[in-house]
């Protein structure tokens, strides 16, 4: 049975990413942002004022007791995701969590078990996978256009000179530095949540290495941060490369899948989905055709994006809007969450194995 009333939504953790959540919820039909919470009450108040939430709190227990929330968005660092989730589901709320889900896979599994035992639902904010280009690519896969995946390349660029990077690099006490996998753990979900669904079931082979390319300048904990990650994976007959890169320019965000029928590249920044043209004629003239074909395909992508812009569908968090639309629909109807729990855990397992290889000292030191 479908619940037709508006879902009452709260946010806990009022840092920068909470703005994106508040903006999406504010414009989503069937949902209402009714309260926000942060241990720093001023942060909660400013978020509430800017996005029109009628209440703000410095204590989540008080917010849960007063507001009768249907859904809580947890946008805090991952170290507290499990205890906050326990509180939310005990109060009857479903949970939407920022990535990374938890510090380790056992903790992630426990979090999901807590949600399931309470009869609630959860999902994680893998929002780029629900952007229009990603949804277009999923349809191509489902339609058999790509064939069977043979090799996958996922590339995530990161700008340490950007606003997020500067916050991290100017503060040795930043919460990212306390993660077992540091910068990589905060970002590599977006590499492996694209690769894992294309792999067969089972534990993939994982080989990871990392290094620091920049020069140390601060003589503190920020200087020790590794900033380049490369990972090779193989599962069954599918292989993959995953890269997190802080120094290549322009900053890229791409997925390229080599299939038995076609090779397709998804560019998340430029919002294009383009299949590679092939040379069909064995002559010098035949080599002229593929560049022209590629130009035509990019022109078609431009026209598609212009159409989305005119329809007000071309906005930064379009993927989060779609993900939340699906998540909220599952809550209303009792349907399955948009990302299978098994898939979330497989991503977490790969992340754990990467961390074990690139930051082994955190394992030996008991950080995990």
C-alpha cells in the first residue's frame, strides 16, 4: 500500500555536504525538511534558516523525540554512522547515509543488520550513479548494446587546491586524516561502486598501490597523506583499473567500459555517454570516418544536454534527486531500496582490501 502523506525528513550533520541534501529535499515532491541537527547549534541554525526548516537542534535524541521523522539523512563523518543509525531506526526512521558507510566492512554489515532488524530501510549516497548519464549507460547495458563487460576503467580526479582539498590540507586534525584509508577512503566509493556491479559474484582479485606526488610543505600530518591511488581488479573474465588522481588536469570523472559489442565512455563532469567509433574500411580514407562519427556523437550529447537544461533537469545534484526519489518510493511502497545491500557490502570489502595494501600500518596499529 502506498503512503500518500509527505515524508518528514531530518538531517543530522550540518557541514557543507548537508547543503546538497537540503536543496534536493526542499524541491522533492512528497517530502518535507522539518528539522536539522548538529552538535554545533549555530551550524544547525544557519542551515535551517537558509533552507526553511522550521526547527533545529543541538541534540539528535531531542530531534527524534519531538519531530516523529520518517527519514533521517546522516551527513556526519563515518565513525559515528553506526551509533546514529541505531538511534534513528529505534525511533522508527529510515536512514540515508553519506559515504563512506563505515570505517570497516564488519561495521558496515552491522549497520545494515541493525536497519533490517528494525524493519527500516537504508541506502548510501552513491548519487553520481543515478545522474542522467549513468542512468543512460545502465539502460545501454540492459539493452545489450555493450554486450558482456571485458574491461572497466574508473577514474576519479580530486583537486587538493579546491575548497574541500584546502580544508583537508590545512588541518592535520581533519576527520579524513583519522580514517584508516585517509583521503582514499573518503573518495574511492565512487570508483568501486561503478566497477563492482559489472563484476560477477564472488571476491575479486585486488592489487593496489599508492604514493605521494606532491612535496611536503607543512611539516605536519598533512605531509604524510598519500594522494595518488591505482588499483587493478579481476573477477572471473572481467578486469578493471581504478584510479584516484590528485594531480592530472583537467580534473576528470569518467567510467569506460570495454564490452564484447561496444566500448562506451561515461563522462560525469561533461555529462556525456559516447560509444567509440571503429574503422570499418581498410584504407586511409576509412580512417577519416571514425573522427567524424565521434564528432557527431558528441554533438548529439550536446543537444541532449541543452534539452535537459531547458527542462531544468541539468543541475549538479540531479543524481541525488533521482536516488532519493527511488529511495523514498521504496519507503512508501515497501519496495526494495535502490542499491542492494549486497552491492554496498561488496564495495566496502574491496575498499578494505585496498586500505590493507596501501596503509598497512593502520591495520598493525589497531586503527581498524
